[in-house]
């Protein structure tokens, strides 16, 4: 691969240096669904000072996945 090293993700290794975030109105339900589907809990839903609820899991490949509510006062586009 022309000198490009690729390291596969692993649920037992270090997490990748990136995360993906899904915005949802029900962070607790998204967290529970992810854990019941086999994801490893990292951080249970918690309220942040800026008005957002956030949680984290590691997916079946070991990648970090964030579930977050919209930031208070933000306007959704789309």
C-alpha cells in the first residue's frame, strides 16, 4: 500500500483516533439499545452544562460512538 500502514480496529485494542456522533432526542434509549446489541458501555448518558445529554459506547469493532441530544437552543437543518 505504498508505505501506508493500516491497523484494523479491535474491541480489545486502543480505540481509533476518531469517533462518530449520532444526534437523538432520546440519548438514554439509544445508549440502552446499543448496549443490548453488544456495544460496550463507555460513559452512561449524562447532562452537560451547555444543555446537551451525551453518552459513549464502543461498537463491535471497538470504535467510539457518541449519542447526543441537540445542543440546547440549536436549530436542526435538513
